[in-house]
């Protein structure tokens, strides 16, 4: 497995990433995805232009009663859908508590 991962091209790695995001997002169901995207919209209205990490928006959604998806990776599809819908935009990276301080995308409300 490790040798296989080392020989992947960047394009192949992106395809595998996108396939994994799509699979986990589809498994969560369209109702959950729609509720999660709406929750991100609510969250950015509260945050304004203050940058945030996905973990903050996920915690917000859970505090307001959004069920956990069957696979936490489903949030990847949700954040990409919110980005494509013009709700949020990526502005860099920051250390994430939920990933042992690994850098994760830093988001903010999209500038219109």
C-alpha cells in the first residue's frame, strides 16, 4: 500500500480524494447534506468575516442538533458544496485541534 501511494501522480491522488469524499457524502444522504450545508450558512452569518476551521462549523452544527453523519468524511463533500455555492471560501491553512494540529483549510464567509 505505501509503495502504491508513493507512485501516485498528483492527479491520481486528487481523483482518489474526490472519490472518497463523494462516497462518504452520498452515504450520509441528501437530507443530511442539505441540513449540513444550511448549518454552514447559519454559522458564517454568526461568524461574519472571522476565519474558521471546519471543526468549528461541525461543532456548531452538532450543538444545534444536526446528527453525526455515518462517516465524518462526509463533511468534506459538504464544505466543497458550500464553497461551490459561494457560501464560504478557502483563505489558507491553520492547525486543527481535531487532527493533532495538522494544517487544515481555513475558511471564511465568501466575499460577494
